[in-house]
């Protein structure tokens, strides 16, 4: 049970409450749920099984991190470097995710201190902007965002140093039920908003209509399917390497089929049932559809941090402070269970390959995240945070999932892979999934990757057939070329703005080099670890020969 | 709420909630597995002779 809760805690994160409802609103409302659930069944579930199976298989051979788990499944040396994604992604995501998590910690404190009480929506919005710009703190804590980032990191590192069973599972066992309870309370409040009461301008039904009314014309749009697939990745934490790491500590006959299904569906419950009942109904109830439409363009974060404290304090200073504290507490629990999971692959790697003890391994993770995360804190307004999120939290997940799926189904072999999935299973796995894992999941992943590489302008996929294909600035290729910033520089005449954009260009490129540097560094460590293994095997062989000669 | 939105919402919530409860209850009902001594993870788990 502890492992399922830890796995579900790993999957349930800030995206369940902040990202899913915004994605649904932007991509067809109720109709979004069709591609979303299809992607869950043919991509999410198979990837969960594949990753659990790979992790347990690697664990049987004493590997607890992806480089050598993948290495044990494929004969080519390349696979262990593909496995580097499973460590790199976690460290890089933790670098910005811990900062995001620290906002929730700070907002919890401000909710209790009544900072948001009596403020207008503009004040709350400005509070957030000032916070991320490292402006003066309203409570006198110098460099408040840095302070909370460090506190958050210390907390994560300390829990990790207590170990997987004692630390992570304990937090998940307490955190997950609390999170669901917080969620149910806030969902109840969200679903019972009445126009005219406590400052609400609409009933909750208006928000629910806004979220759930199906736009049937969007069901077949590839852009909507890409968004649904992306959301499944984000929410299930597949393609990261954390699942492999957790599963590698399981015993050889432990069930993985039912555990994966259970953790996956628990995540869906928190996302669809609770996540769908809070953000949009509450925001529409107090701000109206036009304002929410405007805010969803900024993504879920804008809506979550810039508006919700204002909405909660419409319920009065006491209930407002309590609800706001609960909401950010809920986000904090969702965040910390995920960020803790991100530390385990790096720690497993150091412990396996370099015989590090748990505590120094945990503190080295904290140190790396501090170094890598500080630019996201200091240069947030220059897009460093978004840059990390894009390359590690979006692109890398798809690339790694695609490669591991090919390894599992085509290199390792589906016959052996299927035995791994079904061994010790407490659930009869439908045989149709053999076909899905071999053909459908890789094809869908390839389509998601290629679609993201060449995303057309305005989501107009028909343009390819008409011959007037133009790539959107959100496509991977245009993003790599910094087309959006270059276009802005070209049309701006204000010298100060041009300088700002050029600074942004510098920080964006620098953050990419930083991420690339980390990847190369981990590749170097994997190379050294491999050499150590080869030398160790050689020494063992030599001593065996020596023994035989003596005999 | 309009009928289409209500139908989509109720079907989705019903489906997701029932699947979650179904798999979670299945996990709770599964009896704990017993392992032969040689499959146990650490030496500490092996009963002393």
C-alpha cells in the first residue's frame, strides 16, 4: 500500500489541479476528455506497465537507476546513455519544480498571516509578479523567494536522506489521504458557489458548463490529441525514470500490473474529479468567463497564484485564510510527493555505482538542485523557468518514453517483456495490450514527437496538404531557433525593450547550455561507472582463474 | 448546466471514480504474498537457524 501511495504521490502533482482544467478549457471542453482517456488507455497505462516491468527487471539484477536498468535490457552500449535521461530529467525538473513548490509554502504562510485579506484582484496579481521579481517582502524576510526555495529544498533533502521506506512512503501515507481530504473540501466549496453570495457573480454551474460543454468539432483535431497526450505524460510522470527507480526495489514476484493500474487511476481521480471541480468553477464563479478566458492564456499558474487567494478571501477573513491555507497546503503536498520521487534515481545511481551512503547521496541531490535551480529563481522573468520546463518537463519525457518503449517491445522482446508484466500479477492483463505495447504506443509517441517538432501555425494541420505549411513558434524547431524572441526584437523600436529581449535571449541560451552540461556530466559518470564495472568483472575473473590454477 | 455538459461530466466522473474504487478495492483484497527464504531481499529477513 505504501508503494502504491508513493507511486500515486509521484504522479499526483501541481499539474493535476492547475494544468488539467486549463488544458480541458483550451482544447474542446468536455470533448477533450475523449482523446484524454483514449491516450490514458493506449499510452499512459502501457507506459506505466512497461516502466514498472523495466524497473523490477533491473532491480532483480541490482540496478536502481535507468542507465544500467536499460543497459541490462539491450546489448548495445548506447542504451545506458539513453538511460541518462532518467536521471537528468529528474534533477532538471526538480530544479524548477522545487521553486514552484516553494511558492505554495510561501503562500501558505501569507494565507495564515492574512496578507491577502482585503486586497483587490490586481493587488494579488501584483503580489505574485513582485514575488517572482525578488521584490521587497511584505513580512520582512530578505529575499523571500530564495529563502523559501532553500527551505523547501532542505525539507526535500532531509526526507530523502531518511530513505525510500522511512521518508518517501511515510510522507505519501500521510500526504495522499490529506490531499484527497483537502481536495474534497475545496471541490465541495467549488460546486456550491451561489451567485450573489460572498461576492460570487455566477453559480458554480456556469463554471462547470464552461469546463464541460463539449466542442465536438475539436475531437478530431491533432492539436487537441497532442495536448491530451502531453497532459497524460505530465500527469502520470511517465518518461522520467522515477517509476523505474521505485519499481526496482520490488521483489521478483510482487505484482506490478494491478499496482500500476491502481496508482494510475488514483491519479486520474485526483485530476479529473477533484482538479476539475476546483480551479475553473471557483474562478468563473468570482471572476466571470471573460476574465478567466483571458487568464487561461497565461496557463494554470497564472490562475492558481494570481487569482485564487483573492477568491478565497471573498469568503471572509477566517474562512478565506483557512481555505487559502488548505489550497496551497494541498498543492504543497501534491508537489513534495512528486519532488521527493525525483531525487530517488540520482541517489540510487550513486549508491549502486559509487557505493555512496544514502545521506551524502541525498545531500548531493540537494546541492545539485540548488545549483541548477538558482537561475530559475534569479532569472525567472527572463524565461529560465519556462525553458527548463519545456526541454525537461515536456520534450525529454516524450523522447525517453519513445526510446524505452522501442527497447522494451522491440529490442528486449515483447515475449520476455510480457512475462515481466504478468509475472506475479494480481490482475489478468488483457492480451490486446501486447499489440498496443508493440504498435500503438510507439506509433502514438512517434506522432506526438513529430507533431511537436513541426507543429503548424495556428494548429492548421491541413496546411501541409495545401502546401503552405508554416511552423508555429511553439514547435521544437522554432523554439530551438528562438524564433519568437527574434520576431519580437525585429518589430520592437524601444531600445530598453530590445535590450531586455536580448538579455532574455542570453539567459535562455545559457540555461540550455547548463542543462546540456548536466546531461554530459551524467553521461561522464555513467561512463566511469561502466569502466568500474568492467574493471571489477575483470578482477573477479582473474581471481577465479588464480583460484582454479591453485587447485 | 446544459444537458451535454452535464452528461459528459457525470459519465466521466462516474467512470473515473468507479475504476479508481474498483482497482483500489482489488488491491486491498489481495492477500499478502509469501516468499521462499531464497527469494527474500536481505540477510536480515532470513530467519536464523
